[in-house]
C-alpha cells in the first residue's frame, strides 16, 4: 500500500480544530479507527522578510512561539487533498507541511503467526 506520513506545525490552541477539519479529507489508514493523530508541543522560530505577510511577528525580527506538531498517516491517493486543505485553513502564510513516504507496518510484518 502506498502511504505518506504528513506533519504540520500549527499555533498552540489550534491543533484540535486542524485535526477535526482534516478528518473528512482522507479515509482511515488503520481499519476500524479514524482521527488517528500524534501531536506534541514544540517551539518554533522564524524571521519574516521584506514582502512577507506574517500571521505573527514583525518584518526583520526573529519571532519565537509555542506551537503544536501534528503527524498522521494517509493513503497516497488522499495526500493531495489533505495538503491542499491544510494550506487553505492554516493561518500561516507559509505553513511547514512535511510529506514523507511511509511503509505501513503491515507491509513489513508477517501477521500469520510465523
């Protein structure tokens, strides 16, 4: 099965809204489960350059903020719609979205008891 791990960093306090928004954009990778995400708090930094329109911060000044990193797995067929949706709803002008090829564990493990 072709799949991807998608990761995105969002402002602290918006993580559940992002996960709820994304649920309708991909079919579950794990049979019998949906809303399967990992998330954790992190700290991010950036410096807006001339011509940018930052959600937070000032041009030329390094900004630091508490953020939340969200990661989840999707079927390859769903990845384009998911990435487009993140870009549409994310408050950052340039959201950090990672799309990483994933080998699902069931493609590696033998589950027949041998």
